[in-house]
């Protein structure tokens, strides 16, 4: 055992260089020869919510905004059914554009455009401006489809064009003349030039009236080439996190702005034109084109366990803020149907193709089960009698019918306080298998609370830290926040026997449409900007393990500024040591790998570090980036942890 060495020897000072002159050495001892304790191998995952245009206008690859003319002031007070659309009248043409509901495509999709061509000229039509424009790449294929119906007059082929903002033609194709009943028509377009701010134009050239709906433009290349798929570059950056699970589809979006706005998974499956979109609690519109099938498929595509969340039969306690209605429960006589929906979700994910809901999964192209094992019920709800009554009903039904499903309960929006206390009391009463905790706090809070989970009762529910992030000054993504998160992650690893999952929140935010800060990944229509915090999550995720090795730190300061954890990954046999230095100066570290066997002479050290903890990375090119190098190691060796750094030392012991 190495004794604490609070005072650094002069010879070591020289070895650490000038930056170590005033820094006190710390000793880290890893019980590398001991069996250690089993921890969750799935500690780091992601939480996805359609917030800040994360889905519509973001990960969901649809390029047409308001494709079904469904926007209303209920989505956003400034919106109406023709938001993002314009009437175009080319070269002497005359006509009009309205949105009507007289001849709907189906019950869920009532609104549609009606285009009247009085004088055809060079075409009367409609133009879509996309989500901040349509980003096109030269030589790529784009799939255009729409539903059309000729209402009056003689039908003629429709012209579809991709144009620059100033009207220059980028690509053009023709669609067959509309029929008198609704018919889906499609074509492909291949622009010759790249344009980050293009428009889609659909033109009619014969006098008469026609109805149009579900005007859609997708890049042919989506993530894993899935139809109705995800934006490839953005999905790849998410996949590169190697998340062990995905919690979806939210957040506040799940329990909704009032009981009528609760998210119902059944509205989000099947042909996209039959899905039922609704106002997004974050004041825009959710098409639910990215729906439950696509979520499950994405989980499978990236090897993440699905963790869907359903509302606990109550809406968000902050609902209808101005009217102050707050949390409300579904009427009790509506609960049996709601509970059946929850049970049907499990059947949709896991049931045989011969079952009612399993057959719908198969019809969507996935006969094999999705392997659902976890289900969140509730999202940081206020723990009231109304909530508890409904939660208990859902939980007991799921437990009785599906004992194989781990239900994850909720403990309010904060990591302390009345809802936290009541949420845990209720979880203990019900003997819930797992509880979702949320915590958005200052970087210092995370440093001050590194021992939080050491104190948790191991006989009680497991923890899912479902939403968390260090909120620094002005809620920017600073190096300070990322390093505080790294320190906290070492504490989560140490407590991986009780903390099963964790997910930073929120995951995605589109520049110019950011409703919440900070976020893990920023993006616009053409680029993706992972933050420093992203690299921290990724370093813990790709360097995960299943056994925690007792790790002791000497000479700890109060408040803490240094953290460490060590784990073993049984798949590779690697021993992985993480060191976090939260000070502005380099820290000399004496590392002892007590009892380690088969130690090689070298290991890889990946370092994320910067001299200035205030450095911000929230969408500009990254200022701080992890770098990997080989280092020499021994059963006991010296290492210098850079200022404001996370170091991951990976040692192959096989
Ligand atoms: O992550 C953003 C929001 O924070 C979530 O929707 C909600 O659960 C929490 O309040």
C-alpha cells in the first residue's frame, strides 16, 4: 500500500517540469489484483428528445418543413397551415393557394393544400423553404414524393424543381398527372451543384384545381439507408458515442403540455401519412415521422438497448403555464385504455408476428422482436396523489403481465427536495426496480457531490441518472463543465453496482432553434458540432467495463479537485484507469497498480485537456480535442495530469 505523499520530493518536481512546481502530488492506488465489484456495463447511454429541432428539422432526414400543411398557432403562435410555403406564379401565371380539409387524405391528416391554376403561364405552384433552407449536395440523389388529387379541370403532369434561393434551377423532374382520387407519386432529383440554402418547387401547368399533401423530400442516403430514415452525418456522430441505451422520445415532450398533449406511441407508427402529429411542448410541431418504429430501429442499428418512456397518466406540472393548470391526470375511466396502450407497446416491441401489435412491427419490416427490457414510466413528475394513483396502476399492470420488463420510476426534476424525497419514498413502497433521477447543477455541485451514490442503500432500487449536465456560467459548454462531468462519471463508475444507467441531457440542438442550453451536440443543416462534453461522454462510453477496481486517492483537497476510477473490461481484459484534474495547473500523480498481473511496458493514454477552464465549445470548431499517445507504465509509475484534464489510461493485460 502506498502511503499518502502530500509533499512532493524535489527529484520528482524536476521530472514533472515547471508546470508541476506548485502542484501537490497525488497518489492513486488501484487494487488491480483483486476481483473488484461487478458494475453496470451499460453505464453511459443517451437521452433523445425532440427539443431544439432535434428530430423534425434535425435527426429526422425530412427536408420539407410542414409537409402536411398541419402547422397551426397551437404549435407556435406565429404559425399557420402555410408556414414555410409560398405560392409561386411563373411568367404570367395566375392562381391561388389555400389549405383546406374538405377532401382529406385520411382522418389523421385532414389539412391539405389546394392549388388553383387560373392562367398557367410557366406554372402555378408552391415553394417550400425547408428548415432554414434545404441543404443539397451535388451528385446526391433526393427522393421526392407527394400525394395529389385533381379536383377540377384537366390534369397535366406536375413539374418538381430544386432551386437556389434566387430561383436558379438545380434539378428538375416530372410527376405523372394527378388522378381524381388521392394518389402517391414519386421521383428522384439529382442536383448538379451543392447548395446549402435551396428550395423545393412543385408546379402545375393546366387550368383547374388540385389538392396536394405529404410533400416530402429525403436524401436517398440516410443513416444505414433506412427509408423514412435519419440524417446520416448527425446519426453517425450520435452512433460514435457508442451509447449502451437510448431513452426516448423525451422528457417533457412525453408527459406533454396538458393531458391532451401526452405522447401516444400508437400515433407514431405505420405509414407516415397516417401518423398523427401534434404540437411539441417546446413550441413547434412534431410530425412523428421519427416514431416508435424508427426509434427502435435506430437502437438496433447502433447496438443500444431501447428505453422508451411513457407518461405516468399525468401531464407536465408546468402545463399551460400562463393559465396555471399544472399537473392533471387522465380521468380514471380512461386509465384502462391507457394501460392497455402501454401493454401493447411491449407487444409491439417484443410480441410474436402472430400477435396484434407484433404483426404491425412485422408489417413495418421487422419481424424479429426488438428485445425491449426497460420501460420508463413518468418523467420528473410532481409526486402527488394524482400521479401516485396512476403510476401504481400502470406499474402493477406491467409487472403482472410482463415481469421480464424493468420499470423505471421517477423522482422529480431535481436531485434533492420534496419531489426527490417523495419519489424515492414511493419507489421504496412499491419496491421499484429502478428510479430515474435528474440533475442540472453547477460544475462545483458535481465536484461537491462525488460521494452522493456511495451513501445509497444497495438494497433499494437501482438508479438511472436519466438527465444530467453541469451548467456553467451563462449555461455554456465550457471545459470546466466537461471536466466536472468527467469527475462525476468516475463516481458513477465507482457506484456502478447501484447506478445502472446515465445519460447527459439534452443530446441535440439546432443552431438558431436552441430552446435549452447547454446541449451535447449542436448542428445546422450542413455541419455537426460535438462539444467538449461530448468527448467526455464518449471517452467513458468507449472505455466502459463491467468490474470496478477499488481506487484510492491520497492527498485529496476539500472541495475535491481530483478524481479517479479504475475498471476492468472482461471482454478485452483491459484495465482502464481514469484520472480527472479539475485545477488550472498540471498535477503530478503517482500511480500504483497493486497486484497487477501481465502488465505490459506501455499503455495508451487519451487526454482531453486545456489550460483555460472557461473555454467554450458550443458549436464552433472544437477548441479541445482528445489526443491519444503511448505511455510507459510499471507496477508503480509517475504521470502528469494536465491542467483541466481527463486522462484515460488503457492497459492491455492479456
Ligand atoms: O432535457 C430537457 C428537459 O429537462 C426535459 O425535457 C425535462 O425532462 C427536463 O426538465
